[in-house]
C-alpha cells in the first residue's frame, strides 16, 4: 500500500514514517515537504497523510485538489496545533479524518485501516 506523507517538519515526518513503517501493510512510504509535491504524488497513492500547516499551495488547497481526483486516496490530516477553524475547513475540503499529533499517534494505523475498509 502506497502512503504519501506531506509534512514540512523533519522530526514529525520521521515519526510518521516510523509509525506507518512499523505496520507491514504500508510497504511504500513517500515523504514530501509541501502541498504541491503531495498533490502530484497523490495520484498514485492509497493514503495521503498531510500536515494541516504544510507549505506550498497549503494544506487546504492540497486536500481539495486531492479529494477531486477521479480515484482519491484516503486523506488524513495531522496537526500539532488543533485549530477548530482549520479542522473544519480541512473536512469541508475532503479530509477523511483529522488527528492531533502526537496525541493520536497510537490511533493512526487503526484510523487509516478503518477508512480503507469503508471504501471496499
């Protein structure tokens, strides 16, 4: 399963890669640092994990463009500073779930697996 991780902070990106890499279902992890790269990589992804404050075109525009793909991947937003307006906007743009990082670190695998199961 192919996962794109869009996170501009190297330490958070490494934590996400470690958490997802420990699960055998996610055999291809691609880390990108901005929304533009995430949007390009999302075309071939099963899952996109995106920082709600990622640079480039920004997370909200990126989530919207990924959500409008013919076969959009599961989109999970992560945030280290959960601002209610940004969470609402990300959901409106098409995010399937929003997780508070690192508080929800232990939930990310189950969250993604549940969202993928809903699509099959």
